[in-house]
C-alpha cells in the first residue's frame, strides 16, 4: 500500500513513524527495558532449553533449569565482585594514607604554579565538599526511586524470561500472521538470522569478559599491581558498553591504582596494559569470536549508545548494539527501509556517490563489492517486500 504513495509522502511517514516510536519508547521505558533484556537473555538460554527438551523433560521444567543456570551465573558474578571489593576495603587504611600523600603532592604542585596557598586550597576543597554533600542529600529521594526501580527490574526479569520461553510458539505465530503466506519463508529466514546474530553477540560478550579478565588481571598481577583482578573484572564489564565503557574502565583502573600505590609508575603500567589488551580485543579476538556477518558503523554505534543511555540508562547502553543489529537485519530485508540499513551498516564505499553514479542505486553487484572491500561476510537473503536477492 505505502509503495504506491509518492516518495516524499513515504519518507514523511517514515520520519513521523520514527518520532512516535521514539516517543512511545521514552514513555514505556520502564516496561520495555526489562522486556528487551529478557528477550535477549531468553534467546541466549535457548540452547540449554532445547537440550533439556530433547531429553523429553516437561517444558516448564526445562525453562526452570535454564533459569536456574542463569541465576547461578549471576550469583557467581555478584559473589566475585563482593569478594574483590571486600579485599579492596580491607586495605582502606593504606588507601587513605596513599590518597593523603597524593593530595599533598598535588597541593604543593598547585602552590608552585599558582598564588593559592595550602590553606586556601583546603578552604576551597572544604567548601566544594559541603556543596557536593548537600547536592547528594537532595538527590537521595531520586536514588531511592532508582534502587526501587532496580529491584523491580530484577524481579520482572525471570518472570519475563519464563513467559517468553513458555509462549515462544504463540509469539512466533503472532509474527507470521503479520505477513502474507508467500512471505513466510522470508520472515523465517530473517528470524533465524536474528537469533544467530543475537546468540553470537551475547555469547561473544561472555567470552570477551572471561579473556579480558584473565589477560588484564593476570598481566597486572604478574607485574605486581595491587587489586589487579578487580581492575580486570571492572574493565571487562564496563567494556560491554561500547566506546563509553572503555573510557570509564581506564579512569576507574587508574583511580584504584593511584589509591593503592604511593608511586606513579603503576599508573603508566595499568594504562599501557589496558591499551595493549584493548587493541588485541578490538582487532584480533572479538572480530573472530563474534564474526563479521552484521557490522555496525562507529557513528551509528556512538549515537545509539548515547540515545539508549538517555532513554534507559546503563541497560539501554548495553542493549543498544544488539538492537541496532536486529534493526539492520530487518531494514536490509525490507525494500521500503533499505536506506536505514545502509545508514547503520559499515559497508563504506571507497569512492564518493557524487562521482560514481552506480553507488546511488540499489544494486546487488555493488553491495557484494562493498562487502568484499570492507571484509564483511556476505549474506544471501530475500527481501520481506518480495524481491529475491542472491
């Protein structure tokens, strides 16, 4: 129906649709955030669920065992963090002494390059500290609401996962009913590809957390950095947040090292090891683990992370890339929205479409060439609108 409308009208409808979709997401973020997280986790649990179903266990029991595996994994992560943080807290007197020494060194340096005396600096710090404490007190009510939201999120998550797995066949039937019979094969292909991409991405993240923790924590431990494993774990988890997480991981790693050591050489060591591990992760390990079947360009990733963070906080930032990957799969298979798939993708032409007219058209030959140039694994699929693409 919409394909018969003029191009300008169709584009206007698309923009309006995006606006209202974003508006609905903002209004319903409290419902959508745990539901989306449960959707991705339920896909991740599908292999476990299918294994127990193949052993002729009842469906509810298979789902329950899958959830138990997830709960045990989460409990292990929480215990590990608690153990590492308690180890850090036991060194609090040493940390306090080191922080005091660093502040004195910084104060002497500031006094040398500025007219501020030590007393004036102390007065300024005390004044700013009082303001920060007052601001923190005013934010306690908001923090309490945030904590309540976290408990609601955690409580809804297993319920949503159980129901999504239990009613998965009903939900799949609902999806197929949106399309005519002649397009069901294409819809099935799109959904199977989405399942493969999501499982590859999420399992890849688990592997990434493991090897970053072992590599970073192990190297720092060998070098002699205190709380090396904690630095490795924190960086590994923050690295799940694209671009922003790596920066936060570097800052926290430096702060922990600075507080735990009276010297400055460990800071340089930590930054150097993090840079080396991150280079190895980004350029060698992670591309081989996750694969290159669907790649998102850096601009779309950064914008997606920022927008998702504004909508749903840290959870939104974590879910941004798999959501964009799913949207790209849908857009690539839909003739009406193919331009959005190009916007999200990483098939960057080496020449300008202003100079090469062939790049302005939707050509299978040009698409294959761009995939080869950018080393992206080609995919054979058919459009949901009915056009066959081989």
